[in-house]
C-alpha cells in the first residue's frame, strides 16, 4: 500500500494535500488498522507508516465508512447507511452529515453479527456471522461457483452459468438476511436511506429489492413509507472518493 501511494504521489502533476486510504476491517481514529481478518492485518499503524515514508498527512478509514461518506455527499440525506457486500460485509453509517465511528471507530461492523448460531465458521472464529452468508465468497459458495473468478463475478455471467432462478434465489435470500440485521438499526436511528453495494456487477439491484421487501414489512408503516432502499454502483469508486474527501475535510476543513 505504501509503495503504491509513493508511486502515485511521484506521478502526481499537482500539489498533493495528503493520502487517503480506505481499508477493510476495524480502523481506529489514529489510522491504525486494528483488525482486518481478511487481509491478516492486526494493529497495523498504516497512517503512521504512510506519513513517515511520504512526508505527507495521511488519513486511513474503514473502506465502507469512506464509501458511505462519498455516497452521502452525492445524496440528499443526513442519516443513512451504506452496506457493502464484498470479500467481507461492512457498513458505513452517516449521522448528522458526518461519519459516525462509535466509541472504538468500529461502528458499521455488521459483518460479524451472528445470524446463524450453528452456521459456518467465520474468519473471526465465531460461527454463522452475516459475512458467512452474505459476503461475495459466501454467495459464490452457495452457487458452487469458484471463488476466484477472474475478472470479478458478474450477475449476467453467473445467471448464464448457474441458471437465473438459482442465482436470484441465492441473492434474494442474501437480501433477506441483510434486512434482518438492518431493520432494528433503521428503526433505532431513524435512517432515511439504506444503500446496498455488492461486489458482483449488477447484483446489488436484486439484493436491494429483496432487502426492501423485508425492511418495509418489519418497520412502522410511517417509517417504512419514507425509507428509501437502493442499490449503489461501483463501490471502489466510492471508497476512493470518500478517502480523498476525508483528506480534504481534515486538511482544508471543506466538504468537497
Ligand atoms: Zn465473523
């Protein structure tokens, strides 16, 4: 990561304000990646390493949180959640127009909420976390598809290979499990918008549609009527925009 940042800074043809990174896992406010089980990172002082090597201010944030911030800036709500189904499952929570980190900067770590107490072993050591049923590898496993598809998986390709009905059943059940976890959060925090991103090109619409049905059925009608549940596009772009936006906020005090 540091080498790539070094190369990019070297190639920049304008003054560089700082370096923003979106990392999976738990990231503390000082830019230390406390635990990213999918990468095998623990207590990695990434921001400090970046700043020492590059001599530039750094910002390191959870990837889903960075994406949520960028997504919020493109929308018109101050209270929303973006759930990202990728290698793991993460979420970023925006409250009052700002990222909400919680006591330990761990807000949004929905992936390790247990939804199947007797389910599969998760990378964190528990059983049946949301991640074991709703991450992209879990979706591919449910289809008996190889988990190392290259280029990344794509909805139409999966439908061709495994049958549209089967693929849609798997994605719909993922949407239901995600909604199980989200319903109390939406009610508790009075969120106006739920956005769902899936790192399978085209799959977010199917997952969001099924999550929407479940969410609407679980919430007070007055809340349900005004809630928006939407699929969002390329999450990588949002993470980059969000990480860059955090640099601008910290350095310039402006919201881009
Ligand atoms: Zn877990």
